[in-house]
C-alpha cells in the first residue's frame, strides 16, 4: 500500500545529475491530483514541490519521496498537501509556502487524519507528524527572493485560490516557472496569475482541451437557478470545497441575491476566518466583513434543522464524499422542489461523480436515489484551454512540461502549445527525465 520504507522504496535514481535540470514526478503526471515532483541540478540542490493525495474510494497517493533539501508547497488543497506530514517525519526538512497556505495546512491535515480513521484507509503519518510539520514552516509573501543552495526562488500569485503560488526558480543554468494550479482570470476572491519569462515552464493542464463559459454569465446562470429553486419552495444545496469555492459562492450570492437566507456549514467556516486574518491574499478583502456578518453560520445540530427551511445551504464536501452535505441531502432527497447545485470538479469514485452520472449517491452506507433537481455549473478556478496555451506562449519557455491533467487533455494541449513553437514534455510518474 502506501507504507513506505524511507530510502528503500523510492523510484528516485541514485546517480548524480551531471548537467541540466532533472525532473522526477512521484505523482501528478498524466493524472489529476497526487501532485509531487523532485527537481535537482548538478549543484546537488534538490527540492520537492507539493506532496498530495487524491480523494477517492480508496484515496491514492504519490510514490515515496527521496531525501530532499526542502519542500515548497503551492497551496493547501488536499491533492497538493495531503502527504506533507510524511516529509517532516521522514526527512526533517523545512516547508516553504505563503503565510495563508501554512495557516490552512494544519486544519487540512487534521481533517484528513479524522476521515482516514472513520473510513479505514491507511495513512503513513499520524498526529505527531502534523505537530512536527506545524513547527517547520518558513512562510513568505509574493515576490520575496529566497535562496536555497545555489538557487534563487520566489513565490508568485497563481490565481486559483487566495494564497496559492507559482514558483519561479533561477538555477545557475536555467530558469523554471512551476505554475501550480493557476487561473489567469480575476475570480471573486483572487486576482489572476501573470506569466513571467522562463526557460522551462511546468504547467498544469486540468482543463486542457476544454474551454470555460464566460465567467460572469455562468455566475448569473447559477444565481438565477438558486432564485428559481427558492421561488418554488425548495432548498438549494450547494456542495463546495472548503478552501476557495465555498467563499466564491458566498461572495456571488451576497453581491447578486443579498435578500436570500443563506447558511454556511462545514470546514469552510474555519478556512474563511484564516482568509480574513490574511487579507493581503484576497481580492477586495474588506468586503468579507460585510459577507461574514450577512451569512448565517451553522454551529450545531439544531442549526442544521433550521437550515431545512432556509433558502440556501453552502457546505462541504464539494465532491459529496462525506461532510455535512450528506446530512442535508438525506433529508431532502425526495423533494423535487429542492436542488443540488454542483459547482466544482468531481473526481472518480466520489459521490458527486455518481450523482451526476446516475442520479444516485452513497449516504451512510446505502446507495440512494435523489429526487431533487441536479445541475452543474462551470465555476472552476483553473485556467481553461486557450488561457493555458496563451500563458505558455507569454512565458517564452523553450520547454513546457505538462502535469496535473487527465488523459483526454494531453493531446489537445500538447498540440496547441507545440504550435507556439515550444517543446512539450509529457512525464510519467516514477520516471526521470532531464532538460539540458
């Protein structure tokens, strides 16, 4: 399974780098999630970027990480940060990120640990490792130059969610831009990513081959659907990721439908408080004081019962895999006036994916049919196909490495970027390749 033996089960080569930049993906190559990559050059500077796990039934994990000098974490979503406590336990190295990402990490790890115990899947780290990881963060603002061995590097705004970072690295021979998860558009809570000239671009491709609808039009389609559900006497249930999507939904509803009775449940409440404590990472942060006093926070079982007569509940989990959303859905599942409004990516083997495909969902051990209306909205905080291609072109990178993308995105994104005149690389997990 995933019980690594440090130094014995890693696929990373023992031979030193003679020239160029070595990339070795432990996860995230030709897949969405599990992101983890080791980068090294002939100065023997060796870093890890991200170390996530992917939710599913059961979750999946990256391969074992070799000894490293440091880990740089792009943002606090589980598929980028879920396995980081193992790094601290096994290699005792510093963790680098923005202040907001570090602040969110402990909460994400505690929740992952709790769910692993409930669902019975193994983790190679425990609560002691979380405590150790909390102690080794070195946090940074965007644009601050840091030094690691012979490398200079800095974090740059990635869009996606507040605190999410791209990583720009200057080695003695090449410059590298690691995109992390990016969105080049300004979204409700964060300003979009801007390209920077680099020799090598490592680019996520989640939506390669697919275009997003106009963001403003899609937001209004969502708002109008919420109003329609409320006007017919139903409850609008909005499953939302705790860090990013839930807050986007609240801001959209506060702006366009402030008369509605909107409630907020789940881990997103704690995430939002961290956001408000780090306003430098949020677009128009001052508006959150008004939003936070407007939305009704769910804090008890009695609060949840009251929500059943409200207009809207925004709650975790965003993929309908556990969390308060199942409590609400179980109570209105036979009500055709109510609706489940899905606003985010649904991974394989999750409740949200099953609901979209067959209209049924696992709830407390049973597969149940949902009579509520089910609708999906494209409110992604990832860049779409054309934006990714344009971003790659503007970096003027000679070499582009694609990662964090499904199979169907590989060829259309590869072909389009090659038309820019750029060399495209499609890595495999567990396989080393070097760019000279």
